[in-house]
């Protein structure tokens, strides 16, 4: 299979409500899509880099630039493509994992469509649906938070994740526990908002029986996470720190975490995410699939990944209407707390043409 060209397409999707974390507030999503056209089929990928480099050093304009100038020409020059070829061709570029993941997924989607093979089966999935959790942003008041959580539980979500930051942690968690009880699967996500000096304060979360506390410290502070983990009863989970399968294995060995959040874009692609899964499963490390406010394109790939056997905790694989009134693809719908794995070839979904055109802000064709 040879690459004939790549389209970089930007689309703008307003969120159903502002989503606030310790990094800031998002009102809408400026999404970079990658469409790979080959001599056998077309495939889609989604770059999860945000408009601004807050969550990571990557951002959408930078991803588009490195794709245009380096990554697409490298993959086009690789000749006959198989699933591993894009990763090998792009290896000379340092970093830019989210951009690499988007192009790798687009080529992988095309390759699988040409063979009538679903992504889930290719990755090694063992389920046809996955349990869904939901991420709840920082709210203006505890009352507003309780209303939001009640709504998500009413919709059937099986796990609630609360974003926290200094000044918004113990009180909202206590309120959620008091209102909804200990039976609700509850975890918190700090997005690197704390330091080791906050260990005593964070230990106050132990009384709430949380599944985990996610990324409490800076992404490069594995030693600090190891120290903090030794002072908390609540399991520490790493997100931003995990940039490859090797880093995940090292973090577990150091005692920096007991649980890993897997995001394919953050580790450079779904094939590296599978390697991470295999390494952690071998070591008995629980996994769950994180989310980056993906459209249906990225969500389809995440659901396929989350269907692998090592993903034992509900992930952030929420339904389309959690974030978007109008998704790019036919919407993902929550049924009995689960999302179904698309059974079709490749990622199993495609953008609805008229919706894609309506939401497109720019498109650029890069010939091979």
C-alpha cells in the first residue's frame, strides 16, 4: 500500500458547556484531522493536541506544521506501507507524539479498511463494548457540581472523575461522597496542580475511598510521585508523565504509580499504546483509557483500545453528547453504562460529509 497524499483539515466544534481544569477553561475545540489517501483505501486520524500548549508542549498549529514539513514527507517516502512503517519513518523527529499518532492512525485506518479488518481486532480487543466513565470539570460552586454529577449518574455513567486543584479538592469530593454514597466509583484528577509539600493535604482524600488520584504532581517529577505515593493510601495514577511504554514500566518500578492512564496521542500512537498495555498487563498494573475531548473519530479508536483485556477500569470514553451537540460522526451513545466498539473495518466510523463541511475552517492537501 502506497500513500498518495494527506489532507490536513481543521474543524471547530463548540462544547456543550465550558470545561475547566487546573490548566484553564475550554469553550470549544479546534480539531486537527488527518485523512490519509492510499492506493487501497482512505483512512482518518485525529490529533488530540489542543489549540494552546497547556496540557502538553504540543498544540494544533505546531502539529500541523510538523506534519506538513516533516512527518507526511517521511511516510510518503517510505514506499510500501504496513502498520509499523509510519512509526519507523517518523522516528527521526524528536517528540511531537500527538502529531505522529494522528498520521499513524490515519494510515493504519486505511490499511485496515483495505483488508476489511477492524482496529479493535487488530489491537487484540476481547470485548464488544466498554464501560464508560465521565470527567467532570471544576465548577463555580459545589451545588453546581452536585447537579452535574447527578445528571451523569442518571445517564448511566459507571464512574465519576472530578477535576481538582488547590482550593477545589476536599470540599467538593466530600460533598459528592455525602450526596451519592460510597458505592459510586469516584476518582480525582489534579492535572499536575500540586507539589510534594501538599502531601499532608492530599492525604485528606484518603477517607473518601477513591479509585485513584491522577497526576497530582508535575509530569517530570517521578521521584516526587514515588515519595507522595508512599504517603497516601489512595493509589496514584499517572497521565501526563506517561509518554511511552518504557516510561510506564519505569514509573511502576520506581513506585511512582500503581495505575496508568493510557492516551494513545500522548504516547505516540495506538501501536505504542498496545505495547504499553502488554507491558503493564504482564506486571499486573491496572489500566484505563483517558480522553482528550475527542470527536467521534478519536473516540472510535479509543473505544477499540479500551476493549483490550488489560483495561480493567472504566475510562473517559464518554458518549458524544457529553461534549458535543453535533459530533463529526454518527454519535456514540451510552447504553447501560457502556459504549459499543465499532464493528466495521478500520476505526469503524467516518465523518458525516455535510457535517464535516459545515464545521471545517480550513483544509490543505499534501501530495505524496
